[in-house]
C-alpha cells in the first residue's frame, strides 16, 4: 500500500502463451494484498474458464454499451474479439489499498500508460520464441491457424516490451514470481 493508503495500479502484459496466468496464480497465493482485475471479453470461454473469475464473458452488444460512459480503463479488439478493463471495480479495489494487476495485451497496455503515467508496468517475456511456440502448441486450446496468428502477434507485441518499466523473463516460474514480488516491494 502506498503512503496515501491507496493501492498501486500494476500493468501486467505479455504475449499469449508466455505464462501470465500461471505467474498470476502464484502471485495471488503469495501476496494477500494483490487483486487481479477481471476483464470483459466477447470471446468464448476456453475449457475450464469460469465467468467472473477468468473473464466476464459478454456479448459484443453488452461490451459496446459500456464504452460511451467511460466505463473502461482501456479496451481493444484482439484476434476478432473485444477485451476491456471495467473501471469501477478497479477504482474500488485501489481505494481499499489493494495492488490491482491489469492483465492485458499490448494495445490496452499502451492506453493505460498514456492515461496513467505513474502505473507500474511489467512486461512478461518468453525465454525464446521457440519456447513460446511450444507452450502455445502444448496448451491444445487453439487450432493451427490460431497458433500461427498468436505467434505472429507475439513477435509484434514483444517489440513494445522496452516501453515498460520492468521486463521479466518467464523461463522458470519461481524466479519470475520472486522477481515480480521484489518489484512490487520496491515500488509500493
């Protein structure tokens, strides 16, 4: 918690398959002051995903109805689906002193950095593109065309890592988690 009693807004970005979700599960277990913002999305749930936990799964019409009221901190269209961070729950958690992680893709991350210049920004990188490809294929959640699309997108996204204050390579889960907790300790 910062000196003013408010929590820290943490921008947490990395390409698809880099292990953001796995790292986040560990962060939430190890630091009770961390909260994860749950984004809205128009994509279909993947096997095992729970509405309200992993995402709020909404229709495109529902998603777009929130935009005019400045209801999103950021939103973007990615791989033909909309993703957005609802403003109200994030602000409520910050006011209660929690450090709120926004797990979002690069387009949304750039929007957040422009709107909130003091955001703590962390970009998760794969050890290599080969490892990333292997992780995407091993998930078994997408067809070949989608895997190739996500790899192409990842190459473009990684170019933005230098805009983030911190880059963390997820080669070894424990090390990546420890590094993020250290960053949080230094910054809050």
